[in-house]
């Protein structure tokens, strides 16, 4: 695709997103963002699968009437063609969701202004789940409840009808993906702190995926939210010429509505997934007890104190020490290590305190992880990356079989990032490339790698012991070298001292002048 066409498509998608959000937010009325999110995204999903169904139906019609196609039906009557178009096997073979007649968008929109439109949507969702086992239990079916304003719901349906998922200018899945991700990000901002429960900033997700490079194998996220790491893995694989089927997706989420959101996020992209039998707590009801993953990517909630650690003191996952009952950070780390395959690697977002805290056994656990040579890389993140918290964060990269044993790479990325809004920062593509490249150069033993003061340092285990196993990158990378201007140090100091003396003298002169002026007005010091 040429740059001009790509720019046009990007602009078109951006217009779709912004128009939809502005209108949808206006329609939201007194419903909070956490609730409204599922209303909007459920309808967007319904519109997408209906459009995909209609598009395939049109293709099927053309094939039946094409003498050169294997589906050509000579002398077929309109009744014959209509019957063939309702053959579910055609759709299932093409990985298209079967949408019953009463659940197709045209039928829904025709009833948008009826008083019981909510019940019509609920019935449509139930019919779709019944016909598509992959969707069982994941669609929102609360549109008919009394609190939902049916008039506004009808207006929202008409609004979403303007999205053309079978528009030839874009792939349907691409349009849906853009709209879906945009809405998730906007809802995360609108929800504030609660938004972080289902949404990890896109640039952090991209950074971890680019560093781990999950081409093939089992990918696991025990705190998956809406499934952002899985979506980004799909994009990574496609952009590098791989096949989506080369990875197996495993996730877990305790919040039922967020669990459904993640499942829907996978379904719209045609991704097979295993999110367990039900929404559940990863610590107390592990849905994948026997899983050994090749890649673990997660952004678990920071510093949670009510995770039920008292009931898990003798758990087999605590190989490196019992995590404190008042903070789950190292419970998450060890849970993920427990599920890591012999050559597996993990990228975990944690609060900065995890790198240096020595309270309640945390320092001992961190020391044990370092001495076991499981920590491969530490990345300190800039502030203001998250919509839900101002707690400083970092990324732990763990590996079962490190190529550079006895060393840890420290990256201080606090100087990276740019403001995307008044309150939020994000990594640019150049920032991500800089971090990813230096990590891969180091990991692969590339001659291009070199320590860079203020940014990156490869530290041996002995040096880390000297810092009492504290893993804060700033301790190792030091300060950036200043550019040498060629002026000798003694001469530079002499010049600065002379300049300061002149400024002091001028300050005294100004002080005397001000006192004289005030004295003339009758104010004495």
C-alpha cells in the first residue's frame, strides 16, 4: 500500500473513532463509563459479526451464480439459492459466525425505535450464543433491564449503524480492531482508576511484545483484563510474516464483565483462546494448573493487599519465599514463574517498590530470584503512562534459560516518552525501537551493544550483590555523559565564579536602589 492511501485510511479510521466516541459519550447520559462500556462494545460486536455474515453471504451468492466456481448451481431458482445461503456449513467452514435471521443487524435496526428494543437485543445475543458455542456466556444480555433508557438505546443503534464493517476501503477486522481499541482506551480514561483493571496502555503492551517476540508457543496472562497482550501478539506475528495459529492463548480474569470483554476481543479477531471455565482468581482458583507457558505477559494490579495470602502460606508456587500477606507483587511474580516452561520468558509490569523493598520478606524473595539467575532485564518506566495510577512502575523480564548468565541488563527509560495529552504520556515508536534494539543487541551478544551512561548498563551478579540485590536501573546506569565543550575544567569554574561575582554585585546595587525608593515614600528598613 502506498503512503498516500495508507494516510487516507488512517484518517478515515480516526474520523470513525472520534465521531463515534463523541456521539456515544453524549448518549451516555447518567450511566457511568464502566457500565456503558459493555453496552457500546456489545453492540459494536453485534454489528461486526452481522456485517461479516452479510458480506460472506454476498460472496456466496456470486459464487453460486459463477459458472467457473465450484459452487456454481446451473438452473438454480431463487428459492434454491435462498436455501443454499442458509446452509450454516458454508459459514462455519470460512470461520464466519452464524447469525440467525432475528439477530442480523437489519432486523435489529428496524426495531430500534420500539419500546422493547432492549429485549430484542437480548434475544438476539442469546440466539447468537446458542448457534456459536465459542461465544457461549460472553455476550452482554442486559439491554432490556429497566434502568436502560430504551430511547437512547435506539439512538445508539442508529449511530453504530453508520460503521461500515464491510466497507471495501478497509478490512472489516481492521476497522473493528481500531474502533474497539480506541473505545477501550477512551473508557479507561473516563473510568480513571477502575479503567486500569481492563486496560494496559498500548505503548507498554507493544514494548513488552516487541522485546519478548512471541512467534510460536503458548502465551499466558493471568491478569488479562481485556486481552491487550494477546491482540498485540497477533499484530506482531502478522507484521513479521508469521501465522496466528502458531501461538496458543491462555488467560485468566476474575472480573466477570472484563472476562467477557476479553473473550469478545478475541472472538472478533478470530483468535482461538482458553480463558478457563469461568472468571476466577488466579491465586485461589487457577484455571490452568498444568500450563507451562513459553511467554508470560502481564500487568497485574499493583500492591494489592487483600489477595488472600494468609490462606496460601504453604503454596507450592512460593519456591523463592512466601510473599507478604499485605502485598501481592511477589505472589504474582512467583505465580508466573510457576507457569513458565523450561525455556520460557516473562515480561511483568510491577510497581517500582518491587525493585528495592526489603520489608516483609520481599527483599529475600528478590535476592533468591537474582541468585537463581532468573532476572534477565529491568526497565524503569517514566511517570504518567497509566490512566489509573500515578504509582511509578517498572517491567521485570524473567527467563528460565538466560543466554547471558550471571548478568542483568538495566534500562532506565524514564527519559523516554512524550505527552499524548495534558495528563498522559506514551512511548513513541522511536522510543520503543531504542529500548527493544538495545535489549536484543545485548541478549544476542551483538557487537553493536555498549553500555550507555544514563540509559543502559549490563551488570554482573557481583555488582548487584554489592547493591544488596536492589534492582533499580538508576543505581547501575548512572548519569548521562554531558557533551564536552572543550573548555578545561579550571577555566570553566573561573568563568562561572566571575559571572556569579558580577551578579552578586548587581544584586546589591538593586537592593540599595529599592531601599532608597521606599525611603522616599516613608518606608524605612
